[in-house]
C-alpha cells in the first residue's frame, strides 16, 4: 500500500472513529504537464491514475465528498502510462 493510500485510509478511519460527519475533502493536483530539467531536457508529467483513485475510492466509500482543485484552475494532466489494465490488478 503506497503512502497516499495509507494517508487516505488513516483520514477516513480517524473521521469514522471520532463519529464525525462526512467531510468534504479537498484533493489538490498539479496542473503542470512538464518539468524542465537541468540538462535542458523536458520531462512529461501527470498524476498516476491508480495512485489518485485508490485513496479517493476509500474516501468516497467512507461517505466523504471529494473536491478536486489545481493551483491554476486548469485540468490536471494524467500520466498516460498509468491508464493501462496492468495497473488495476
């Protein structure tokens, strides 16, 4: 289980255990689609779909509402290599 999944699970369990009402959880994603490297090369970037959706699913299953945002208000780019069936086994 990766760190994001553990953090989301801990948050969901803490809120459930404390008897808190459902929360609106803000998930902030980068809206940058590249990184300029020191050597002048450019690296394409984006969020990894299963690393985002596994903790989001835990939050939704626990009854929370999830709101997505980015710093510039643009759509967050997905890492296209993460959209493969092998990542969802």
